[in-house]
C-alpha cells in the first residue's frame, strides 16, 4: 500500500510539471500577442477600430512595423476597408494595443 501511495504522488507531480510546461508552450506559441477578431468599423492613418465577434469595440494602433495580408499575400494598409473581417495580432503597451499583423479575410455580407 505504501508503494502505491508513492507512485500516485509521483504521478501527480509529473502531471503538474507536464501541465505547466504545456501552458508555457501555448503562451509562447502566440508570441505574447493579443488577438483581436472582428469586423473593421473605422480606419485611420494611425489606428483601426474593430467590432469584435462579441460586439465589443476595440481600437488598435497601427505603426510602421505593422504588416498586412490577405489570403497569405501581402497587401497595403490602404487596402484595409470598413466591413473587412480581420484577425489582428497586437502587442499590449500599457492600456493600448499596437498591431503587429493584420490578416484580412472576406468582407462581411451587407444586408
């Protein structure tokens, strides 16, 4: 019985270590970036405002390092239009988000 208790304790420790290692890998897979998914509501030279899939409005800053793509092909910032569906990978800087990448999908259907 004592041997079973030791084996169970060791297995629990191993499970905890594996869980913590997995969580670190998942965090690094996103590069520490926040993901904003939704529809473009407004575009300016300095930012893009997104209506997220949950209905929240989020402003994401754009800078000279921000890259833009559509169907895995590079596009220009000027190609970004109101109504486009996007996924933005952004770095959190204080209380603001700055876009690292903007991936444009299909435009939302008009009613």
